[in-house]
C-alpha cells in the first residue's frame, strides 16, 4: 500500500505554512513529503503534535499535519483529543503511510552490546515483540519523536545506545543501520491528517466525514439508536471509538469516521436526525478518503433513498 496523493487540492500550498512534528526526519515529515503540493509549502517544526495543532488554532500557521491513528497502536490520543475538545480545526485531507521501523546506532555498535533503545512511545509499542525477542533486558526510553531519538543517539556518541526511527532520520544523522523492518506487523500503517482553521473540501465521490457524538442522555439503547440512523441509510462507519469527555468518571463521547461527505444527501440527513433526537455533534471535517472506494455503495444507497422519498411524496400528494 502506498501513501495517497491528492495533488488536485485547490489550496495554494506553495504560499502557505504547514506545522508538523520535528525535528527533521520524523515519520510525519516522511508522510508529508509524499504529497508534492504539501511539500511545496513552508514547513514549521514543533516539539509535539499538540503544539502543531495549537499553532494552527492560534493562527501561527496556515495548516497543521499530524498523525491520528496507527494500525497497531490505535488512536494517537494527543491529536484526537485536541481536535475533539480544545480546538475548532477541520480535517482537510488524510494520508496513509506504511511504516518501516529501523534500529540505528553508531558504527561500532552491536545489538548484543546495547543497554538502551530510544524512540517515541508509539514506535516502541509497534516494535514491542521484536524488542522482547531480540533485545531482552534492554531499557526502552521514550522521546518526543522518533527523529528526536535518532538525533539524541547521534549526539550522545554512546555505542551502548540505539534508536528506532525511519531511514530518513538515519541518513540525516549519519548513523549505522543495526536492524531493518523491526515492526511487529508487516501491515503497519499510520494515518495522518492535514488540518486548518476553516474550510471543507468539495466532495470527490470517495470521501470520509469525522464527527464527535456527545449523548444528551446516557440511557440503555442510546448508542444503538444513533447507530441505527447510519444503518438505515447504508452509511458505513469506518471507525467508532469511545473517549472520556474529561468531565466526569464514566462520561464518554464517541469518535466516528463514516464514509461519505456532509454534502451527500444521506450523510446530511443522518447527522441532522441524530442531532435533533439524541446527541450534540462536533463536526471534524469531510475530506478525500484514501483506500478502496465505496463510491458505488453510497451511490446505490442514495438512489434508494431518493426513490423512497419520491414514493412518500407521491402518497402525500394524494391527500385531500
């Protein structure tokens, strides 16, 4: 699977600024560079994903680019919580990047002599089994990013230290590759999102919409009633996750990704009904989706819904 490219975006990125996680050599930068239009922008480095999103919210930069989900470790909580609870940013695009983890050290390092392995917590988690089987007893140390870890090992000059990162970071720091493809799952993919203060891209026919649902009443069947609205319209949910609202113990909201665009008749009708009947909704964006298209499924469902509406309209027309 290769990273998706959306070079037809109408946004003039060449004259824009995009913040992303630094230093140079992060997986975030690698994903951004797969998008030629984004790579043309002026890039601003930030020390954390939260700082990236805050920079957009505060108007310090036009766009932000951050990881939101990994196929092994799941949701990147710092990103989704900022989008859900403390910003009004909208997702403009998603990019999937296959993740290949490498172990880097100094030229005179050897895996058998290592005492510490540094990396971002998500990267360490994605290599948990490999570390257990190949470097038992070696201490793992969390860093702000994989690129930070690689840079720290390069600066330290200690042959007993190594870092997990990508090939880009290893080249930038001129470190030796001690092991390649050490991720536990060969299908390891991270999903990244481009965000902005405002704007919803035009529908492409293969889109995704992200929302946060806040139930007004916590009662038996309340989640089911919301899900039935999607099922009734043949709208596929590609993600459903509960997150604490940070208001009280047991108080949760639901993060949902669904196939379709807010401009789609069915999607708009579904969200309108849920908002009227059951939950407050925070809209996180409608944007071009990556992966296999579900356009035909949505087209068939839309046609069936329009046909049903025409039938109702015909019956109502006969009233006197």
